[in-house]
C-alpha cells in the first residue's frame, strides 16, 4: 500500500485535489526554490549564469543569422528596411510584455519566498490580463497606424508577422522567462531556448535555400520566426496551465488559472504598471536609440550612398553590441533573481553577498572577454555582411567603415557593467521614479547629439559613436550609484552581523528550517486545496484544521524553538544594557576623580 501511494503521488500534479500528492509535490518544489535562500551565493551565481546567458545570447545569435541571410539573399538594399523595422517590432512584440512580466515577477517572487502561492498566482493571472489587452492594442496600432506608414506590401507583411502576431506568441514564449527563473527552472529555459532558436534557424535557412519555389523577401524571415515562436508559445501555454502533455508535467508553483481573475483587482494592475515603466525604459533604451538613429538617417541624410553606409554601420554596430552585452545582461538577471528572493525573506547579508560576488564574477569574466572581442570584432563583420567584391569599390568602402563600428560595439560591452545592477537595486527598493529618471540622460544625449552631428557636421558622421558615448554616460551614473549601494549594503551587513542574538550551530538551523518548512507545507496545502462543491470551506472545518495544526508535533517544536531564540535575544539585550550602564558609571567615576 505504501509503495502504491508513492507511485500515485509521483503521477499527480501540483495543485491536484489530493492532499498527500500535493504536499509531496510542493515539498520538492519548495526545496528547489529555497536553494536561492540557503545555498552559498558564490556557488549559485556561476550555476545560474550560463542558463541566463543562453536565454539572452541565443536570440541575439539567431537574429544576427537572420540579418546575415537577408543581406546575402535579398541584397544590401534590404538593410534600410531591416534596420528600421527591427526596433519597431521589438518594442511592440517583446519589450512591453517582457517589462510587464518582469514587473509582475517582482511580486510573484516575493510571494513565493513567503510561501504565499495563491497570492503569487493571482499576480500571474493579472499579468496575462494586461498582456492580452496589450496584444489587442498592438493589432489596432498596426492596422490603424503602421499599415498606412509602411505601404510596401512585403514590408507590411513582415511587420504584421513580427509585430502583430509576434506580440501574441511572445506573450507566452519569451515573456514567461521571468517566472521560470524565479523558481530555478533552468532546465526548462535551456530546452526552450535551444529548441526555439534551432527551429527558427533551420526554417529560415530552408526558406532561403529553396527560394526558387517561394521567392526571396523579408516575408521568409517573418514566417520562419512566427512558426518557431508559435510552437514554443503552445508548449509554454501547456506548461504554465499545468496541463499534462506526453506524460510530462511542469512541477513549478506558478500556474495560470482564470478563476484567479475573479475578481479583477485594479490595485494589482496599478502596482504592476507602476513597475513596468522603469523596467520598459531599462529594456528598450538601446532599441529607442537605434530607432532615433535610423529615423535621423532616413529624414536628414540626403545622399543615397551615405544612407546605405550609415544603415550598414548601424546594423553591424547594434549586432556586435547586442552579442557582447549579453554577457553583462546575464549577470544582471542572475543578480535580480537572487537579490529579489533574499530581499523578500529579509536576508540582507545574502543581498550584500549577491552584490559583491556578482561584481567579482563580472570583472573576472568580462575583462578577458573584452580583450578577445576587440581582436575578433573585425571578423564579425565578415559573418554579418557578404564577402566584398574586389571590383566593387563602394561595397569595399562599406565593409571598411563597418569594421570601426564593430570595434565600438565591442567596447560597449565593458562600459555598462555597474549600470544595470544599479537599476535593479533601485527597483527592488521601490525607487521607481529614480530608476526611470536614470534612463533619460542617455536617451536625451543620444538623440540631441545625433541630430547635431548630422545637421551641423556631415551626412557621414558616425552615429554609432554617439550611441557608444551614451554608454559612457551610463557608466558614470552607474559607478557613482554602485559605490553608494555597495557601501550601504556593506554597512547593513556589518550591522546585521553585530546584532546576532546567539550563535546557533548549523545543525540547529537546519532542523529549525526543516520544521518550519514542514509546517508551512501543511498550512499551504490546506489553503490551496478547495472543495470542488464549495467556494469556501466552512468556519468549523477551518477551526478544526487550525486546532490540529496547533497540537501537531512540528508546530510545538517550532514554537519551542522560537521561544528559545526570543528568550536568548532578551538575555542578550539585558546584558548589553547592563554593560552600557556599568560603562557609564565607570566614566562618571573617572570624571569625578579628575
């Protein structure tokens, strides 16, 4: 019977109607999530860094391959459309829903750290509500505005696929990354990213290689993206709904349920949107600068040759910059994940350790990478652009101009090292207005100076250098705030260490955590499981469950442990007051003698 029960539990999903199976699953989930608050930080960062890096750099590699194939098959004349459409569809399809997801995840991860799983899923449900509303807005925006601006049929089809349909698929595919990271679901992220990008590249290459049957245009790339992203979106929808599929079921605690939207809570929506604006500015600053540069080239540069050179240089610069900065953004994400969780459980010491070790690992990894990138950046130009024809002096000049743009893109890897961490710390401390204001100097300087160099200097003025100089502004701001935060959390860490009540051996701490977790599992299991025939449990039933829990051995052990710690704390405080009184009496007597 015992074995049968275990087999049954292994087949049941978290959130099922079985108390025993749910408790078993929830214990395993919590053990995985609680590692962020128990394992050494210096081990957690390198372990999670590679997954975060894969999640960021794989889409950038796929996008670089897409642009390289388009330039090779469609021609260099496709670059102006490609470089203009990229920031538009990224803003509409990805950046907005990703910012909403990241903002919602701040509240989701806080509730998970406190084991308040119902509250976490209520926030998750409101993310989907906001995301669906945005998808409707995106479709209206395309048909009402963008379709009349981009009248070319091929360009319109590409934008419809990437911005219109892409906003719906991204809502389930890429934007759910934040929730997976909050629960340490690294394997799911790894499989999803590898599968999506390999599928996209395979379909993309197939459509262009067999172009004699279906033609060559931007539409090939748009269809390839939607097919790959759509398949992943279906899988992620099955996963987040916790629907059994091929006998594999997601074991996380985040689950989308429509009943969590009954009723819709406007206060939660306002909370999420309040965090979304600074997060959106953080995610989309580079995209907005690129859009500014492309629009300035389109409307201010007069000579057609210089328009081509400017667009190709921007294409190479943004691709190299995005690839190199992926190594930095992965540190930003692992820092946000660990710091958010530990701040939620009030472990300031671990927040300081996260900040300290993130900086250490950043410099240890990124300085050698920067040196390598400076040497290999010129070779990336050949990977992005087709091989130059020796008999075409204009294209040789374009390639030569692009090499300096690639070098500048590599330098941008090192400059924003502290900036992104500072933004995350400000958001974790709920300083939303300040985190939003810190984004504005880069945007204002970039837009203003790009306009100046094109109007006052020359059509061939290197706009990519203006974007690189904007990163210098971010570096100055980032270093100033980083020193402030590092000193602040260092002092809080020292203060926390000096006010420890008693030194408890590791075995006692582990035993207390185990008892506390056991009680929390029982409590949450009673909250999560609902009678299918009743909306709420009866008062008598709740009272009986509370009485049983209060008399359970685990609860009594936990109460005794807490009481012991409180008594020890009071004794420690009493001893400190006595020592202070004796010190003041001694100083008084010394003054009397003098």
